[in-house]
């Protein structure tokens, strides 16, 4: 336990924080039940913080919300709730905050809860888990899934023999982060409180290096970089002869790694020309929010125990993001959009503490990708577990049916070949494309161009097709 005085401005900053997946407020008069629920829910998720002594914004506003305890001893029931009423007790730390010159407002109790290897229950035997800004009650199979996902010690918690508190404290990225962190803290205190260094010896963890080291790849080799390759091909397994230039390697602490990767990938994609239904070549355009979410997920959810870098391959018709490691815990391709599990809870939680975090919408990443692709009228991304990697494919394939795309193209151009049509529709098989043509021919929409054979074979609109294309 520690007691600390903070400036009035910092107290307002705490009060004005939005409730989230990692943060919550509790009234000093709320009682042990509320503390049990939020603490166990955080420990059953990725951990987080909550403060006791702040009133609901619906009751009052501004500094008037700070209604703390007269003395720390008055808050002893919080200890009891955390240790004696949650089974098993959650891992936590407490800090009592006073406002400078405002002792009459009392002290608020800041509680930091860590994720643990146990499933925690309240005194009533309820199992809750934090999801967004809510603590949701789990039952039946959901509890079983949580149990399966617990127990495995994440590689992010491994300590590094040659990287310690002193070196980590001087990292520019950590200093930048702490400037905007509230409540204000020294580097050493923050690192200890967040368990980013060992209690004895002060060795930094893998998570600390990933988040704040200027060159993480020099400290944790072959696990921290992103490689970007451009293939001038649409083949599913392209030959190296299609590789354009030397693959680009991106390094840096997690936040900067994400920003740098997104910038480089976007620039490379914009240089890829594609054929549109108007017959013109134009740059590929993917929804920026979809690209960002896929890159963020690859960085924060990859398996850092696997000695391999994230690989992003940019093809003429798609982008593939290969993140090392299979799906964690109980996660499967089938429940990706409904469930969540963080393999690296410390990285996820601490990256979210930046003023404008890249993982702002916890638990909504893949939903955002799906919605963004649909809004852009592109086909949904595909997900696969390939050997020892999780692969996401964003195809630059229009959402419209192949028949519609062919008719739209012919509405702007005199004829179309099998090769051009495959480029438009994303259909890889020449025979499958022929079936689309035959279907349109049977409907009286198109006909073969006279005198064309073999590789020059092409199709054109009939009178009926011209009318259909115009409508």
C-alpha cells in the first residue's frame, strides 16, 4: 500500500477517464459486492484498474465526483473483498490517492488487478469476465472455455537476463508514454506496479521489450519485426521470380511498429494497379480501418514464443497477413467473432493505456474489419490456421456477383475475355469463369464475338444484354 498526493489537474484527468475494458469507477459506498465483481471480472480477462471513491457522473460532475475515504483504514473492507471474498484471491496492488490541498475530499483507492492463471469466483460463486465496459456473468460452456484458456504462462512474462530496469527506464518510448500516463508515475514504480520487471534482480520481461525498447529485435531476436513482401502475381503460392525488390523489414516498439507498418503497407498497396469495371486501371483501395485492425491484431496477439516475424505479402489481388502461432486458448475460426482471448494480456492492456491507443476498441477488431470490407463493397476477409501461423487474407474482390461484374464491364467496353473477367471477379479457375459466361449466354445476355478462337476468344453483349447493362 502506498499513499500519494496528486495535483488537482491530475485528479480531474482520472475523473474524466472513460470506462473501458481496462478501467472502471466505484463509489466508496458501493460495498464489497461491487469490488468483488469488478476485480474478479478483470482478473478473468486481461487485468486492469479501477478506483474506489469516485461517484457516478449521473449524480454529480467535475471534482465533486471525488468522494473518497476519510482515512485509508476506512477502506479496509476493499482488502477483505479482494482477499477473503473472491475465490481464489486475485493478484492486486493498492494505492491511496489524495488531492493536494483538498484533504477534505478524502482519499480514493486505486486498485490494479493482474490477469492470473485461475478462474476467480465471487462469494456467490459467480464467474464474471470483463468485456468492453461491462462485467459479464459466464455460465456453463463459457466457464469451461475460460478454464481451458487459463493456466498457460505467456511467453510475454519471460524475464530477460541482459535487459534490466535501469536500461528499460531510459528508453525514449517509455518516457514518451509516461508523459501522458495518469496517475503520474516514475518509470521504476510503473514498471514494478505493472509487473514488467522481476521483483528480485529487476530483469525486464519480454512484454516490456516489445512495448518500450527502441530496438526490440536486438533484445528478443526473430520475434519482434514485421516483413513486407510485394509479389506481382495472383497465384496462391507464388514463385520467387514474382517477388518485386527486397522484402522490407519494420522494427520498433509496438506502438511505432504498428504505425510504421500501416504506413508502409498502405504506400505499397497504392502502387498496385487493378482493372475496374470501367475498363480503367486504378490503384487498389482497401478500407484503412480494416488494414489497421489486421496489423494491430497481428502484433498484439501473435505468439512471441515462436521464433519468426510477422509476414505481410501484397499480391495483385489480395493482402495476406501471417501472424506466428496458432489460435490461443479455446479460440477457433468459428468463434473468432463472438469470443475473445488475449495471448499477451500485458501487451494488450498497456498498449491500450496510450492517449490514442491503436487497440482502442477492445473486442471489436475483427467486427470492424468485416464491417469495413462490406461497406467498401469488397468480399469478407478469410481466416485460416496454416502450420504454425494464423493467416488473414483481404481480397480485392468486389462483393457483387460475377455475372453483375461482367455485365457492368461490358456496359463500358465492347468485349471481355476469360482472363479479364477473372481479374475482375477474383475467380482463379478458367473453367469456373466459363460457367459464368455460359450462364449469361443461356439468359440471352451475351454472345461470342464472331471469328474469335482459342486465346482470342471473347464475349460481347446481345441486344437484351445492352438493355440489362443500362439498367
